[in-house]
C-alpha cells in the first residue's frame, strides 16, 4: 500500500493523489493548476503516472482545481469509472465543458495572433470533456459505504465546502494489513447559510488534509455580510455601479441569498437591479434547486415548497455576451456579478475595464485571490492595471471582504482534525507555504508532513 502526490503538493491547486492497494490504482481528484501566470505547460505536463493504469477516480467535488484535468486524463487513456455525489457529477459536467470551451478559445486566439507558433493546441476540447462526463458512474450518497475492489471500500462524508462536496474515507486491507485513509477534500466553515457544516468521519490512520487557510481565521460571517451590504448601499447612494467578481459555484448563490436578505430587511433598495452575468453561475444556480438533499434544512424546505431562495425582485440572468456588453452603457446604479472570481478571465474583466476608472463605482472582492492574479493585484493596491492592452487607472472604491470563504479557517481546520482520532501521519496539501507550515506546527510536526510534487510514501 502506498500513496503518491501529483498535485496540490506544496502549492494550492491541482489536487491529485494516487493510492495503490492490492494491485489497484485509485486516483482521488484530478484537478487543474491555477494561478496568475500561464500554467498551460504545467497542466499539459505528464501526470506522474500512466493514465491507462488507473482503475478508478474518486472525486471530492467539482471545483476546477479538483476536476479540471479529468478530460485530459481520459484523453490520455483513462477508461475507468469516476465516482462522486450526484450534485458533484452535475456541477463537474458544467465545469469541464466550460473549461474545454476556454481552452478552445485560447487556442484560437493564439493561432489568430500567431503566438507560440502555429502548433498550439488546446489542453483538451469539448469532445474530451464529454468523454469524461460519459464515464461518471455510481452516484454516492453521504455515509454510504461502497465496495470498490476486494479489500478496498470508500465512504463519502459531507465536507460542507460546495454543493455535493465530500471528504472520502478509504478502508484498505492488503495481506491482513488494514488502514483507514482519509482525504479531507476541501473543508467548509461551520457557519455557511446554504450548506450543512462539515462532518468529520471519525478515526483514521492516515489523513490527507487541505491547508488553504491553515495560518489564519476568517472574519465572522455576520460582520462580513453587514460590510457587504453597507458597501453596496453606499455605492447606490452615490449613484455608482457595483462590480462583484464572483465564483460561479457556491459564492454566487450565497451572495444572491444575502442580497435577498438585505432587501427583505430594508438594508438595500428592493428596486436595485442585480445582474448575474455568468452563464456558468446561472446553470449552477439551477443545479442547486435540484439538490435540496445537499443543503441546510431551511433552504431545502423552501425548494421543496416550490420557492426559489435565490430570486430577487430585479434579478436578471445575462446569458449572451452581447447583452453583457450592453450593461456598461449608461450610469444607472446596479450590481453586476460576473466571473471569474480571481479576474483571470471571463466577463468581469470587461466590466472592470469600464468601471475601475470611475470614482463613483465600487469593486467588491469576496473570495480567495491567488498571488499574481488580477484580483490580487487590485487588492494589493495597484494604482493602474493592464486590461485588453490598455492601462486602466484604479479610481473605484475597492472592498475586500474575507469572511465569505468556502474554506474553513485555521480554527475550524484544527477542530476538524481533532475529530479524526490520533492519526499516525497527516499529510498537508492544498496550501501556500506559510499556511502549510503554520498548520504543520499546530498539528505537531512529528506526525505531520508536507509532501512535494510526485513524492511517494508507504502506507
């Protein structure tokens, strides 16, 4: 029995871990590397294993950095089964098809402008993504133990991170040696309005644990919501437009919920126009309504009673790019929620181009921004940024509200780990160096390790 780390090892993204037992090779996640610089070569590199040799993929959740290289895995020869929760399967389809479209667009742009020579190819295309969708097999419920192979079983537990997210407990038995190996996936905080808190699955011998915020806690959710609504109210009073770079899954739906609350209790004008300018976020919102089983009781009850918890009086879904461009005509106060959350692509960049230079406008960042991304550059106080070949001055009011993260803060991470018993070894992944080292010290470095890329360990 052994485990090897082929992504999110010593870095934040690209989650990909390989377990070998009884001659079987099981991959937990196969995510894309993300960040501020061009990572095409990193994502196109060899996996560190032969895709044809993988028997099975267990997917923790549908974020791109956990599922984004599944189409490439299939393209390079994997033909086994992908197992996930039902909600994750739906969201992963959405994410992979969107990613394939972006890769195809990127390749067309390079060919059009003659960049990188004439042989630049997309990492994968729409057909590769559909091939990956086709091999999603069993849909697993929480607390449902499934036998994968002789001597290998898996149980999914609610991770409270995004809809359908899971921690996965593998029970391994090889030649009479038994190990309980727990993969945290991404762990959510305990106070989210839409999802249930994460469920630690009990004692484990080995824990593979995310560390995104291993060095700090978030602000309280209540104070973050109050600041969020106050920032919008202030912009509305000044006649300005509010731009919110928004992650399509979870964050967009949470913000719609908070806006609904703000309008119902009078902190915001109910007549204020809100535009969800992200086809992916629109689709994700519809998927939410199909999975009340993965949500808190209040939300689930509303959905089962035929209510839409995400509707607002003046909410508009913007599907077409041409309609998105029209939003920047005129100066009527409004809220525009658009992807991507880190401003690395998507429609939000056009809205920033038109609104960053306006003192009456506001930009509200409500999520993690990796080093080097446009979001981080603006957050760090840049006076001007480059967008579409132009230098755009930053005159808009910039707000950074950190309490909305879908990741557990340091305190919640330590409490989650404390409920896994006394594992012999904990591997910390999915974090920047400072966060990894801080959590390692907190958990006890004598039993905690920070693996590096492609490093392998006996279990």
